[in-house]
C-alpha cells in the first residue's frame, strides 16, 4: 500500500467508467412513494422511535413546508418532485443480525464488490465499518473492541434505542432542523446513519468508517451522522459513498453533525463517489448535504473531502469555532467532468479568541462541467486574534468547463489576520509533451498531473483512502482529453 | 568508428517542417548509426531545437515534406509516447515542472511504460529503487531530488542533471540532447557530459545540440553538422567544432545569406 501504486492505478483505469454502477438483487421493504406527515410518522414508527423523536421529525417536516428550494448556488438544478421519492427502503432481513454469517450473502457480495473489507481484513486494516445500504445500517463491525474503551459506534437508529440521552442531547444541536431546506427535509425523514461517541480522554484506536450506498430504485437517501468527541477525545472518521448507475436522478440529502468538546480532536474524511451521471449528463445523484461541526475550547476539527461523484454537489462542511483557541481545517479536492456541477466549500465561523482556520480547496473542472468554490470566513466581534488562511486553486482541463470562486469574508474584529490566495491554471501543452516524451500517454499524464495538483489534500487522507482517492481522480477524468 | 556493418538507426531525408506559416526546417538530411555521436551546431534560430522537437513528435510543428526512418520504422507515423517507448529520448532545453508529482513516481511510470511496450514485467519496488540509486550516481544527482516534485524548485544545473538521470533510467537507443550544456557552470558541465559519455554503448547513439565546443571536449563527436536556415550546410569531424569555436560561422554562412 505504501508503495505508491500509481502505475496500477493508471493501468486499472484504462477500461473503467463508473465501476460501482452495479445494482444488487436484494429485496427491499419500502414505504409508499411521497412525503407527508403520515410518511414521517411511518418512518418513525418503523424504527420504534420514542415520542420526542417523532415530534422532532414532525416539527422539522412542518418547518420544511414553509421553506423553498435554495437557489443561490451556482448550480442549475432541475425541479425536483419531492412527492416522487421513496423516503424509506430497507433491505429485507429475516431477523436482527447477530454475526457476520447471518448477513445476506447477496448483501455481502455487494460489499465485496465495493471492496469493503467487512471481515477479517478489517482487523488488519484497523478499520471499523458501519455500512449503510439505502436506509438501514446493516452491520457495525468491531463494536466490542470499541466498547471496551467506552466508544459507541453504531447506527443512529440503535443509538436512539440504546443511548437516547446522548442522541437527544446532541441531535440537531449543531445543524438545526431550521438551518436550511435540505437539513429540514433530512430532520423529518432521516432513515439511518451512524452515531459515534468517544468518551472523555479516549483516543479511538482505529479509524471509524461508514460506507453509504443507495441501491433501491427511486429511493432517496437521508442519512444522519452524529459524532461526539467528549473532552480530550480523538477520532478519525471516514465516509465513503457509491450508488448504482441509473438513468433517473437520485436524491441524497444528508446531515452530518460533529461536536468536538474541549481539547478534543476529530478528523472527518470523505471520498464521495456517488454516480455522476453518464457522458450526456443523464442520471446521477443529487448530493445536497449539510455538514457542520462545533469546536469548543482548544478543540480541533479537520474536514478532508475528495469529491468526484454526483451529478450535482451542494455541500459546505463547516466549523463553528466557538471556544477559545479552537482550530478548524478544510481540505478539499472537488473534481467535475462531463456535465457534473459542484458548488462546494466551507464556512469558518470564528467566535472564540485565538481561533485559527485553514482552507485549502483544489477544484478540477473538465468536460462541460461547472465547479464552484464558495466559502465564508466570519470573524465575530469577540474573536480576538483570529487567524484564517485560505487557498483556492482551480485547474481547468479543456475549454468548455468553468471554474468559479466565491470567497466571502465577514470580519468584525480588527485584530484578525486573514490571508487569501487563489490561482487558476491549465494543464500546459509543455507538461503533456514532457510526459509523452517519457513514454506516458496523455490520459495517464493528465491523471498524474491532477494527482500531483491535489497532493496536498490527498496527503491529509488516511492511507487506504488516499489510494482509493487517487484512483478515483484518474478514473473520473476518463475521456476528458484528446 | 563508422563502418558499413553498423546498424542504421536514424535516417532523415529531405525533412521539412513548419510552425504556422513559417517554414523552419527546409530539407534536413541526416544519417545516424548505432555507436555514433553526432553534434549539431549552428547560430541561433537556425532550427536546431525544432529538429529535436520534430523528431520527438511535438505537435507544435507540422511536417510538410520528407521522411524519417527510425530502427526501420516510419518514425512520423508514431505517436510521441510510442517513439519514447521505442527508445527515442529527448533531453529538454527547458525541462518542465510538474508540481506535486515526485521524480521517483514519474520515473517509475515512465520506466514501466517502456517495459510494458517491450513485453516485460514492471519492476518491483526494490528493483526500481536500486536502479534509481545506481543511475542517480552517474550524474551525481542528489538522491533527495528524486523525492521532490519533477523539476520543481530545481536549480538550472539540477534540471539538466535530472534530464541525464532520466536518460540513464530509460536507457534510450537514440538520445537527442537539446542544449543540455546551456546554463551550466564548469563543474555541472563536466558532470553532465561525463554522465552522457558513460551511458554511451556500441548499441546506442547520441545527437547533441550545442552552441559550444567545450561540451565536445567531453562528449567527443564522430560527426559535427552545421545547421543554418533549416538545412545542414556543412558536416565534418570533431575538428570542425574547434574551427567554429575559433572562427565563428561567418566563413560558412556567407554563401547562404540572402
């Protein structure tokens, strides 16, 4: 793994398009299509939820009805009929799962195809996985090892049943249901997702990982992730996503909330590879996600994302630096090809004194795609000596794509220091000629140059994710040159 | 050196090439055999670098007439990377920077592409590292440079050494070195030139493009050609380079002035 297998990577992309575009023949139980109070109640009922949660969902749903679809992003979003979506689908299972042997073999094959090491390899890789297929969390591995340290890592539905006090305390505390249109929708209909709690002073001994996959046709996925790192705790969390290849668009409206208590640290890494649609822009996932974390005193939150999938991406993982000396980081590679659109970036909200934030955004646009960075750095009046460094780079491949940058700065304190750097570049003919002359084909050369360009961000990813991300960047560029 | 038994490596006949409307090469004839070193000299703007680029397959130039045979094949029908994989190497006058891509990674891909074209297995990590260590010693290239991004932040001398390092890694049949000596101090020049000489075998050939005789003190050419206004107007042995150093080009090119 350490040996940088760029060659294998480049070899393997020769014939690939979207390699995760298979569907699994797993029976699903679905609720009827459409959205209503009854559906919200039915979801809640199916999950045996306590009344407070049902009420929370209903409040969110009623608020959702008062909102309209946000249109401020640099995106061209076709109208979505929210009544044509199935809000809940679960793979049919005979009884609650006890061990790996009881997992549906077809489901296991799905995970194998995804390359998710659900069993023994996991011990070696030191990864604990919560796999969410459509709406239900199927299997959380390594629970016992983690439990010994008091770490809770399970599906959010289970957390609601087994740790209601924690869920009730933190759910909606960072991203309120009133936050925005899609956050309200998610709060009303969220079906599953992951919950993670690291107790005081505990350093999580392994990477925690969630894989999301939309499988059933016509379904949306509305997962909810809640991560709480209590005082002095540490966790590195990975999120991966794939979806089958379908002609219709699928909606994915997730919410991720992270609470980083005093002196704690959370690293959240995403490799987002939802189906991007075909070369003509048909199909693909609409990825409308709200991700936000709050950092208390001396806490640190680091977002790293590699975004190569989805027809449309609308996503701004943010940090609220509430406590003094809190640190927020955002490292992003967003790549768009063909007719993909992305409007992504971050918000760094400096509330505490001596808070620091760092933003490194690398956009790559190819084909006819549109790629926007949108960021907000906000320094509140009491944020003495706040510091921000932002770097926004755009790389253009071909002459039909677009790169856009919308950096906003709102500074209310004179002691703040803000830096912003931005570059726009193209892959030069000279670079390609140089690579070609060394025997490297143009397509491989582009993959290589793009990976080099994104290196600073890729270096922030855990090793096994970095390799996957490199492959993805190269694969996603297929056919973008020559 | 030159005898009838040698393998004919490169044969350029009446080669014409242009960029836009501008004709730059106006009928180049050149024969290179295995084991030979050819030096191409000439005043600025005579087409030396263009010749190198055209032979490497640069798409900046259009070949308007003539033919080029390389190892028995029609060179002009091959893509840039095919030419490279078949052993044609161009040492760049201005090596290009590729940010974020380490030299080691870049070379690993290049070497394995070539091996693949030859039907060989890719090198293992250990084999590759050993090879890098050996080859970087030939040009006294600081091994730390291979961990840095391709040419990024390299000094002028390091860039040129790095070109010869790549040549050593790729073991070309025909190396065309485009002003590899420009911008080098005396020590770097010696190192680079000695490196090239050490890579010389009876099976490969080298074409060096240079302005200065001093490079040829190290890389002793079998033939020296003077390129002027897109044509080779004069060829001789290594003594020609010495004469040019002393007397300049005037005595040669007067006849060709318009």
